[in-house]
C-alpha cells in the first residue's frame, strides 16, 4: 500500500477549506484518516448549519464515528487551523491518535497557542501533535478571507 505524506493529506484539508471559503464560511478544512485511508473530510459549516459548533474538526470526527464507532484510536486528524478548546476536547474524548495542523491560531488555539490541551497529562488521552504542515497556505487563505470581510 502506498503511504501518503502529511502534505498530501493537508492538501485535501486545504481543498475543504477552499470550499468553505467559496461558501462564505471561515476557511478551515479537516480530514480524518486511518491506516493511510481517507475516512472523512469536512469544512466549517457554521452558517449553513446555523451552529457555532459546526467546526470542521467536530464534523469530521462525527462522520468518522458513524463509520468506525466512538473510539478513533488508530486515526489521524489533519486540520488547516489549530483546533480550538472545543475541538481539542472532542479530539481527546474520541481518542484520536494524532493531530496534524497547519496554521497556529493565536486567538483561539488550544494546541500550543493559548493552551495545549492535547498534551496536558492530566487528561486520560494525549494525542501526538504536529504543527506547521502547509501553514503558509492555510494562513494565507484565512488572511484573504478576513481581508475581504473587512473591505466589504
């Protein structure tokens, strides 16, 4: 079986973020894989679903749990933006093996920026964390989105 790189999976997450951008959602995308196979992909759907909880990470976790069950021990989550506290909590509770994200989120990030919930040993599960994969591309999409919002 061909092994795909972190950049490969993050590019798929970026494609999801671009869909969010086109739908006027904050452009964040996520994919969840198991054994080098795509299980689920999603993007922010806060406006469409009228829910402040409809973050890409939460949606992709819910999709994956429908297919695989509540525990995602052998899964990796790729997300274009550092997860917030809510999403970090969902990652911990669903027992995801590792989280790979692109851009840091200085205002809401809970995986290194403001807090690092994922590596807090007081929780009963601590996923591996890797940051900075296609960070420039992820960050640029967010900058364009918010610059357009401010200008328009």
